C-alpha cells in the first residue's frame, strides 16, 4: 500500500560531538553530521531503509529549505513540496563525550500563514487508498485542528490516517474523525488525559481510546522499557531489547515508520509492533541524527520479549 508521510515542520538536523559542554566559553565540536529531519521526514527515511517507496510532503522555505530539499533530493523519496515564506528551522544536537549526555536544541520554527496550511490540506485531497502519516509538531500559525482535518480527508479518500504529535495538536487530532493509529509517548499520554500514569494505567488509557473509537490502534512508547499496543484484539506489551544507546534522536519516528511499513506489507498488527520496537531500538544504537539500519532491526527482532 501507498505510504504518504507529512512533515509540516521539518528540520535540518545538525549533530556533533564535544568533549564537554560548558556555559559562556566556546565549545569546540567535531564529527559534524547533517540530515534532513522532523517527524514525517524521519518516517520516510525509515520506510526507505526497509525497502519501501515512500512519498513525502514537506513545507519548505528560505535558504535552509533549499538545503533541506537538496538533502532529500538525494534519497529515493517522491517529494511533494509546499513552499512557504518562513525559513525551514535548524535543530542542533551535541553529544558530550565525557558523560554521554545529549543536548538538543529544537526551535519551534517561524510562523506560517493559514493560507499556506490550507495548501497542504488541498494537496492531501489527491492521496487515496494508502497510509497517510502525519508526524511532528505543527508550525506556529497552523490551525490547531490541522491534523483533525487531515484525518477527515484521509477517511473520505479511503486512507488510513496515522498520527504522531503532542500537546494541543494531539488532543485536537483525536477529537474529530477516528484515526487508524496514534503513538503517544507516556508523557504525551499523561498530558492528553491530564493525569500521571503507571504502566498499567497507560495500558488502560490506551484501551479506552480504542474503546471510544478515537483510534483503531494506540501505541504508548515507554522509552528503553518498550511499548504497549492497544487495539481491537486487546493489549500487547513488549520489552525493548537492551542495546548500547548512542542517541535517542528519531527513535519514536522509527517506531512509526517500521509499524506502518510492516502493515503496508500485509503483516498483522502484532508482527508490525515487533518491527516497530526493533526499529526504535536500532535507531538508539546509531549516533547523532542517523537512523536505524535494516540489518540491525532484523537482528533485534529475535531479542524482543514480552514486558514483565
């Protein structure tokens, strides 16, 4: 099935390493890497790594947008570009070698106009009979119900709408048409329902979203601990295989990309869930803004066990 990823607020991701990060003084970095980033972009990169042929719609503006388009143009991804006046944002990640800690600086981005947001919605009208994956934050200026409106378009065009965002955009996205799949982290689920959650509570909250018809499948990710998948058949809890973590950047996007790719290959949801867990862990094994490698995913699949 067709996979159409959406990045309304993409980034140019710049990552590097430093011996120590300190205030005031100039911090010398090395091993600089640049990747196209943002939720929907990373989803498309993972689908491509797994052998899929993703399509990707991005909002792109300014000189930084041209750099993003150039980086994406080197990938076998069919691009649908909505040009906007605001420059594409640059996100920075520095790994401190002495501690292994990551410092991530992610600007919210400059505002877009409602007309520019509407252009993205109009482009979506041509997508049918596939997966539409909206992943990442909304840029300032985009109506908070943008993802809900996308879900309605997807449903009308016989597509399965996948949502991975946070805060008001997540709440609004689940307030309209039922979505096919949504992936909040534990903290995002807590914000959504307005309460602190333990693992058992998170499972019950995910099942409640399914029961209310908000989503067919809900995955609550628990970082290194694994994830919970709730669906019509009930809930499944899988532990993440233990790996040497080099970077957390993109693990959630990799989870979504692998889950959707597996479903597009007619895998059952339970098997797609295993692919998702393995892809998230495989991305954690890579440095900076690198993402998962298929060989690592396949190797980790054998080490996935039920969560205790």
